[in-house]
C-alpha cells in the first residue's frame, strides 16, 4: 500500500518493496523515506528485515517488486551509473572483510573512489575529505597503522571514516555502534546528529538499542516479520504496547527524569520490580518517578 507524502527534502525512498532470498520473501510491501537533515532509525527484532531493507536502499539487494528513488524528483536509483550513485549514497554495512597490508589512511582514501577517473585522475577535494573523516572519527592518530592490527571498535571507526570520506548526501549505517565502547557509541550518535542537523545529510540507521534510537532519531520505522508495523516520530512509535507486542517481551517506556528523553526498558523475569499481579509498566513508571 503506497501513501502519497510531500517530496520536499526527500533524499532517498523505497516504495512497495518486496525483498527475498532464494524466493523466500523476507520483506513485504515496505515503504521508507529518508529526508535531508533527518535521522531515520530502522528498528525491529532479529530477522525482521532491517538489514535487507537498508541494503536494498543501497542497491545491494535487488527488489522483486517496488522501487528505490533518489531526490525530490524521484529519479530511479536503480538506473543510475554505479559511480553516480556512490557519490550520493554510502552504506556502512554490518561486517566487511578486513583487507591486509593496507594502512588506515589507504582504507579511508578508498571512500574517494567515486570521485576518481579510470586512471586515478585528480580528486582535488580528496585529501581534505580523508583528513576530515579521520579527524571526526578519532582515527587520525592511527593513520599509518595496518588495518589488520586494529581492534573491532577501531576498525568500525575506520569503516565509518571511509563512508564519511565518500562525502554523500545519504548515509546508511547498519548497527554502527556494534564493537564501540561507551564513549565512541555516544560520540558516533552525536556525529550522526551533527551530520544531519548541521550538514543536512539524510541518515538511515539500523539500531538494536531502542534508547539509542530515541536519542538520535527524528523518525522511526519499526519492522515486524518483514512488514513495516509503524513509522513516525519517536513518541508515536516507541510506545509500551507496540514494543511489547513486536518484541514479545514486556517493554516499559518512560521519560527519563534527568534528561527528559524517552527511555525503553525490557522487563525480564528476574526484575525485582516485577510482581505477578501488577502491571509492569506502571511499576516501572513509579520506580523512576521516586
Ligand atoms: N544471505 C541470506 N540468505 C538467506 N536468507 C537471509 C540472508 N540474509 C538474511 N536472510 C534472512 O532474511 C530475513 C531478514 O534478515 P535481516 O538480516 O534483514 O534481518 P535483521 O532485522 O537485520 O536481523 P538482525 O537484527 O538479526 O540483524 C531473516 O529471516 C534472515 O534469516
């Protein structure tokens, strides 16, 4: 079912997408819109189709039905030359093979490939873009180290720098906070917000942590068994009833008393606040309120 929405600010959109592996359909009729200057978080349980949907927006998974368009005029993204597409959209995927024998700087510079000619002709913006990408991701100090000797979190930041060096208007991130320590998780989310708010980048990000989504997202798309179950603002989508239903576990949603942010907390069997007769969400609200 497609909806007609305003196209102003539209950067990348998927419409009526059916996606499958070996004829097994895993995403059905999905619609998603990424807008300039906004962060859109894709949420949902394991296997609900988040990565597949994100990859289809990056042209790495060809849809059986539906389309992917770029910009407000709805240009067919699937028809663009790969280099033209790569100047507009980049994806930080969940796992990438680690190349051996190359430095951090080499890998980040690879992000400039859409701007180089066939014979590696001049890319005047390249050095600035590579330097800036390494700076904001905190990898500049390790520029001359081999990537095969980095920790998982360091490598994740290098891949993010590679995406940033690509200097695209659309940034797709698949679970970008995986492997990152507390500081870099927060810094990455701050960076994502800055890219959207200050530089007008359209960001689509798959996250598992609902609190990170509440922290960073302007829009949320909640997937459930390959179907978009809800899409809208954080407050519209992150509700206790909906999350409890989709994730199959009691989820309490409350406003953090210090930060004022929406917080989501799954309540387990051993949670001390739980009692068989009481409503978990009410108990959690009270516990936070005191
Ligand atoms: N390469 C593949 N071949 C076959 N099936 C796949 C492949 N990748 C994913 N799937 C299946 O497609 C469905 C959606 O997977 P996808 O990775 O998109 O979900 P996800 O929501 O990103 O999951 P997770 O949160 O676990 O990363 C799942 O049922 C998964 O088993």
